[in-house]
C-alpha cells in the first residue's frame, strides 16, 4: 500500500561513489549532447574542460562523471521501492500522466536500425501492439526523440521545440546515456514487474537497438494533497510543488494554439535527466542546512511552518531569512507577484545502480540518484526555464547530471499513437 504518512523518515541511502577528479571525463569536444549559448544558461565548452563554474568542482570530485560501469542493459539494478497495493488499471500515453506514478519503472532508450517513414511506421506499430498486449497492469509511455524525424524523412513534422537535449551549466553528459530515437517507459508495481514487462515487449522486436536503460523506484510512493509524492535518496519528499491532478492536463498537454504540427496537439514534451547524488557528502551536512538548501523540510513542510500543501509566505520574507532566496524551491519557483508558476509535471524515480568494478575508488559503491522526468507543453515555460534559474544553486554541489534527453510523447487517440504522424 503506498504510504501517505509524511512523518515516516527513511533510512537515508548509504554511500555514494568517490573518485578523484581525474577520473571524471570532460565533455567530448564535439559536444554530442548539444549545447546552448551561455546567455541562455548554457556552458562554454572551455568551462567544461576547466571544471565548470566555481562551486561545481566539489561534487564532481565525489561523483563519477559518467556511466562508468553502471550504464548498459542487463545491469543488476536493485531498488528499494515501497510495497504496493492493488493498483487500478493503468492507462497508456498521455492519460497516464494525471494518475500518480507507479512504484517502479524501467526506462529504455532505443535507436532505430532502419530509415524511411514506412519502415519506421512498421516498427512503431509493432511496438504499440506489444505494449497494448501488456494490458492494464503496466503503465506505458512511448516518446519520440528529435533524430527519429529526420530518419523517417519527417523533419517538417518535428515538434517545434524538440531538439537534442542541450548541455546545461554543470552537466557532464555521457553520450552513451543521452538521447535515443525512442524512449520507452514501462511502470509497474515493482522493478521486477517493470523489467519483465520491458523484456516481454522488446524481446524479438526487430529494427531497434537498446541504447541505455535505467530502472527507478519511488520510495514511500503515495499521494498527498492531490499530488503523487515519493522520498528521494537525499531523504526529502518530492512532488508537493507539482500541479494537482486537476491542473495536470493544462500544464502538460500541447494545445492547438501553440503553432505546433497538427499531429502533435494533445501530446507532451518529455524531459529525462539522469542525476547522480553524492549522498555521502549530503549526509555529512546537518539536516537544518539540507533543509535550507532545498527550501522545505524533509517531510515537505515549508520553512515558515506552512503545511506542505499550502503556499509559503515569501512576501513576508523578501530577504530570504526564512527560506533562502538561493534555495532550490525558491529559485525553481520564486512566486513573485504576477510571475508565472513553472509549467511542468515532475514524475521522477530514484535509482540505485550496479556497483562499478575495477576502479578502487568506486568499486562496490553503487551509483544512486534521481531519474528526473518531467512533462510540459512548452519547454521554456517548463523544464528549461526552471533549469536555467537553478544554474549554480547550492544543491548542485551534491548532484551531477550525466545523461538524459528531450522527447515528445504523442497523444493516444482512437487509433494507435503513431497514426496521425504517419498518416
Ligand atoms: C538535482 C536533483 C533534485 C532534487 C534533489 C530535487 C528536490 C526537490 C525537492 C525536495 C522539492 C520540494 C518538494 C516539491 O515541491 O516537489 C523540489 C521542488 C521542485 N523542483 Fe526539484 N529537485 C531536483 C532537481 C530538479 C530539476 C532538474 C528541476 C527542473 C529543472 C526541478 C524543479 C523543481 C520544481 C519546479 C519544484 C517545485 C518548486 C515550487 O513550486 O515550490 N528540480 N525539488
């Protein structure tokens, strides 16, 4: 049964990887994960080579900068998810997003081995049919990467904002864990069930090659104040700042007036970020300091005492004495009068990966962190705008983004979800 008791504290995850800075690979010179100008929050290539802006060195010293041994299919991901109850039927594609996330998910990026609209349509149709056969026990979301449109000769149909995910300040992206022509997310009541469903779908599917995969779980997965919440590996409850169930659709669903290709209306931009956590470094800091870095208490209450489901009194705290101006939540959503709220739905999973072998500093210490996943109808009003505001935040000392991508989730219609694009 998913828990709804915010007072239950987790055992905060144990150890994170420790490596010398020399073990952290610099971003490749040709910047395979894309780049955005520094004026928009991007990072100069030389900043990456030199270690990035001040303040980023610490966590890079304690975090592995790439997948190292953890990436790759078949890695024995092991996660501590909460026990689950009998979940209701899980709708697929967009309809799934207003429901609380399942306890666990396997996310797999796939590259297509063929080109041309007809051939790709055939693969996607087969994928759709296999997902359909899973039935209601799995929640499935299939999203398309930017490169798929060129490969299919459908460049003119690419959603306007769909590019390769750019590199943001502080990222050390591993090309092997970025992008993919397709991103398949299969959620279920346990990591084992999600993995079994993923195998059932992908085994024998021709025309695709798995590129990277992550297994995630939502510890203490539950619902509070109409929002799905779960505890992350830093011991903090996440999800309170999301739109509530009734306003999810407005935030995530592409509208007809957005100047997007007609087939994309009703779909959603999906952002995935593989974010490693330096839990050892984090755990060394006292909880009150951690709470000032986040800007909420571990159970979600605001620092001014407001209940987790309420609105904080930032107006009475203009200098940030109670909730620091540079805290994660205040940077993410400053709540200035007249300012727009961030337009995104966060639906992430914690991960705990295989322990690397061969390197004395990291051997036996599993990679762990947050598989950040967000949905939005506009990337700038959603993820990208928030991520730019978060540049250089104190929390970045303890985290490192090593992979992920931008994708687009086609809406499910009366026909299969690729029908309009390949009409
Ligand atoms: C780096 C790892 C991250 C951690 C540990 C983290 C943790 C948290 C926590 C504990 C909260 C407060 C509870 C909540 O409102 O859900 C929160 C809020 C939030 N986070 Fe993050 N987060 C991370 C990354 C991100 C990223 C990458 C984004 C988007 C670019 C983001 C956007 C937000 C937003 C929009 C809020 C709600 C702010 C509000 O409305 O008050 N977070 N995060």
